[in-house]
C-alpha cells in the first residue's frame, strides 16, 4: 500500500489504512485461520469464528463491515463512491 493511489490518499490524509494479522484470533496455538473450501474447489477460506473474534475486537460504533460473496452484488464505481463516504469500513 506504499505505492500509487493508495499511497497518495494516505499522504494526503484522505485515507487511514489499518491491516490486522488474522492469526492473532486463530483457533489454535499454531495460528491456523483457514478452513476447508466448500464444494471441492481449490482455495482457502478464513474460518467464520476467526472473523467473528476479529470483528468483535476491531469494530467501532458506526463501522460498516463488508464481506465478499459469490452471490453478492457487483462492486462498481457507484458502490465505490458510496463507500468512500463512510468513516470506518471493514
């Protein structure tokens, strides 16, 4: 995030970006956060209980949480502009 548009937005104080290591909410001492993919396809999923623990700790009042889904709505420019007006987007 130290290049291009994201860097310029951070430098101009338009954007504050906080990254979190999901392993701090791991379900075991090895730091495992992944779950088995559904339907036999390849890929990695983050366990729901790990996401839940993380959100309970980092979510602030008024935060908007966005989770992606294959059945979700298409992300387009209009949605980007709408979300750009939010104070805290997770």
